[in-house]
């Protein structure tokens, strides 16, 4: 089984790339599980998503807490099953949404306790580009989907990606170029 993580800022193209990879692998006869967090198939993911649209510090912590429970649930339920590939979207970098220094502590705690992989991709998109994509595609914005928050989260997430096993990919490039780079690293 190959464990793949696709992570990055909101609107960095994580889900797009994960779906493309899923379709590519599936078309080649591989069994593939795709998990996108927060997920809609359990109370933790649903609660995490609800809190993303709330305001205030307690909503921030609640969103992060339920998000982490959602990821842990996915690990416990799906990582032991027999698939050729498992793709997780939003995995460890959700910790970058926590305030300093908590985000770093949470990241290292989870990086030490959950499975990691040599195939962890961080799609690094400029905050201005992410914000432009959000404005073009979202009907409603989450609490972190403004330019100031995107800038802060990007700095924290990038600092974490530089210290871990992450492959950092320029998420500002065209979709096909990003897909090609991911495939090149995998195969």
C-alpha cells in the first residue's frame, strides 16, 4: 500500500490534484481510497466544517479539534484496509491553523503519532492567488479564507513543510503541470 498526502492552503488545489490522481490510478486498475478532510461522513468532520464558518477563538479551537478527530478517525478506520493507494487530503497541515506556538507542538505530536510517507505533497500557493481562487469559487468563506489569515497560515505551514518529509510543489502553476510533478515523484 502506498500512502499519499496532498496538503496546502485553502484553494491551493489539494482536492483537484487528489481527484486527478485518484482517477489516474483507478484507470490503471489500482484500488484507491480517497479521504478528504474535513469529511462529511461522520460527526467530527461535520462539526469541524460547521466551526469553520463560525467566528472567534473558541470556534478556531473547536474547528481544529474536530478536524484532528476526523483525521484520526480516518486513520483508524481506513489505513489498515487493503488498497494499493490511500490518498489523504488535508492531513498534518491542519495544525498550521492553530495559534503559535501551539501549531508547531500539535504538528510534531501528530507527525510522531500518525503514519507519514515519502509521498507527502505540500501545494504552496501564494496567499493572493489562493484568495483570488476563493473569491471566484466559494459562495461562503470560512473563517481562515481572508488574505491576512492565508498569509499567516502559509508562513506556519511552509515552515513545517520545510522541516518534514514534504515535497513542496508550486501550487501557482497550471493544474496539468502540478499533476505532472506529483506523478513524476510517485513513479
